[in-house]
C-alpha cells in the first residue's frame, strides 16, 4: 500500500484537518515510511511464536499497607484555605432541590 495525495486528502477530510502543500508532502513521506516498516515486519517468520504478554517474568511485588501518622491533624489543617476545628471545609458541589 502506498500513501498518495488522495489518501491524505481523504484522511484530512475525515479528521477535519487542513494541511498546506508542504505539510501534505511531509505526511505522505512519513506515512509511507510507516507502511514500509509494517510491510518489513510482515516478512518476519512468526510461526510457532507464542504471543508476548509480559516483557519480563517477574510479577509485581506488593508491600504491606501500613498506617503511619506522618503529620498531625493540626499540621494538615494549618494550610487549608477553609477548615473547621477537625475537618477541611469545601464549597458545596451538589445543591438540594
């Protein structure tokens, strides 16, 4: 498959984009490179090759959740724009009817 001006015009119309003549030429060149690369990949024999699901055999190592008191309640509320003695205050988002 070769990319030409008609294909780029069709793609531009579908995507609602406008290109200058020089941009069209650059797009044609880039898309042709991509198509050639995919065609080159098609030449590789992959019969009997299992699909690769993971790049490495290792699985995620999860750490245990540990509750830590890094800062006190007072320190957390100190920089809040609006705060009560124990809570952050936020503007209402939903209004009752």
